[in-house]
């Protein structure tokens, strides 16, 4: 049985499954909390232990996770500094108290009744993300989780409680966020990037003061002006959030959304005397992307697409002004002939950038189609035939000439 009593042992459904059921939305998995039992008692009933830091078990039939009720006491900075008590005397109320948000601190007993000692049901009703207790400060990962929940539930009207934002700010000031493990930072970021309302994740991190610590390159963009002629929204940080919105609408791919986030990082360190112009921000941005990818376990595919978009997005925006030689250079440097799927992601990110501007969200982006046609024309060149009738050392130049000519003809045909 999923629910059950074995002597003094009581089993509760906890966390997201209870929360989502109350919200009337589907839940992906169920987690269970066991009160009044020892690890030996669970193992005797066929449960298989999998937890390292604290006792977590897999049910012998369903394979679902069952954790012993526990309390935690902070012993050192960061994510791992905890002393854990999993004794049978720990109550369900005490276990719920250590959880991050009140909406995640509701349990359902075997009798179907809800256990809600921390006001989670009221916060669900009020659409509020609020910390359970000051135990929140003991785990800095919770700052990232709050930001992710804020994004995930934004469409349902949820906002972060003022007192929780203030607590997040105090944690940042106390240096708790400095102790976060890079793997955890990226894991939560990746989950946010592949979810909905991506911009909200970064905006909440910024409100809580954590963006400046975790993603200083992104935080530095806010307040940096751009020419109003091209960017009616002016503020670079606001622009990047708008680009994330467009990227989310255009693609589910993690790589596209990450590239949208980092495409303008170079504008964050433009010398003040040059503002609002950002000459050279493309290559400056590449240095910052590489630094970010060294600091965090950013997948190579994300890093590489981010670098391509940073360096060449302005080329694509100026597509109609480019000579065939320059168009071919972009195709070559982005490896479009061998990686057409990635080139399509590159173009989608450029489109997100062009449309991530106040009042221009729905404009047509013909530059992407221009480059698609240029790639098709250049790809139609029979490199094998050219190689067969050209001396070896002259083959690369001959293929480039043929591709350049094909692009020129395609451009001319599009203008007629």
C-alpha cells in the first residue's frame, strides 16, 4: 500500500504532489515522508536505501522515494554544512518546518487529511511564495529554487513575498550565496532556462541580490543605456529579458535560450565615455561567455552557440548590407555547412534579439530568411565536381569562389 501504518510508523504524501493537487495541476512524481520508524524497520519491510546524506528509501513495489522525517541544524556555510536528526521521535510538523516554502510544506496523511502547520494552504490561495521559517537561510540553494518557482508559477499569478525577498537579500549580504557549488547553480539555472517565464528567474535573483553574485555579467547589463534609435527600451538588462521572452517563444532548446541570455554581455563593460554606443561589444562578450563557462558547468553546446551569437549577431542584423564575401565568411565561421541544425539555432537567437525590443516584438525578421537562402545557394555548389577538375592546392579557393558566386546570384534573384 502507498499509505500505511506499521505499528507506530505513519506515512505522509508531501511536497510538490500535495501542492499541485491543491492547485489542480498535474504532478510528475510523488514523495513520501515516514514518521516513527527507523532505517532498519524500513529495510525489514523491503525498502531499499539510496540516500547518502540522510535516509531515503525506494518502495519495494512502486519505486517511489520515502524519506524518514528529519530535522536539520546548520553547522557550516554552504550547501553541505548540516547535522541531521532522523530519529523516530521527529514529527511531521517538525519535518515540514525545515522545508523551503510554505506551499511545499503541506502533507496529506493516510486518512486523506492535510497537515498544514505553516500556512501553506493560505499562501496557495493568495498565490504567495513565502519561506516557512528562518531555517530557509541554512540552504542557499533555496534562493535559486524560489526564483525558479516564481518563474514556473508566474502564469498562475504567484509572486514572492516581500519578507522572503528581504531574507534572500540578507543571505546574500552574509555571503551564503558565495558558498554555492557551481553544479547546483547551473542545475537550477538549466531547469529555469528550459521552463516557462525564463526572465522571471533572473529578475527574482536580481531582486534578491543574488544575480550580482551568481551571474555578475548579466547583472552588469541593467542600467546600461543603448541607442534609442535601435533600442526603444534603452536599458540593456531590460532588453536581454525581452530577448529571453522571444527566445522562449521561438524555441524550446536550452542552447537557444542560453545564447539569448549571453548574446550582449559585452555591453556590460563598454567604457562609460562611449555610451550609449557599444562598438566592439561582440568580441568583448565572447571573453565573458568563456569566463562564465569556466566558472560554471555550462554545456559546450550552450557555450559554443552563445559565442557564435555574440560574435556574429550584428552581421545577421545587417544582412541586406553585406557583400557575398562577408555572407560566406559568416557561413564558414559558424560552420553552417557541416552544422546546419546549429546554424538554425543561431538564426533563431538572432531573431529573438531583433524582436526583443520595445514595440518591435512582432516585426518580421527577413534577415534570417536571407541567410537561409544564402546557405541553400552555397550548399548547392558541387564541391566534388570542382575538386575533380582543380589542382589540389587550389581546391579550397575554387570552392569558395563558386559558393560566393552562388550567394551573389541568390541575392540578385531575391531583389528582382
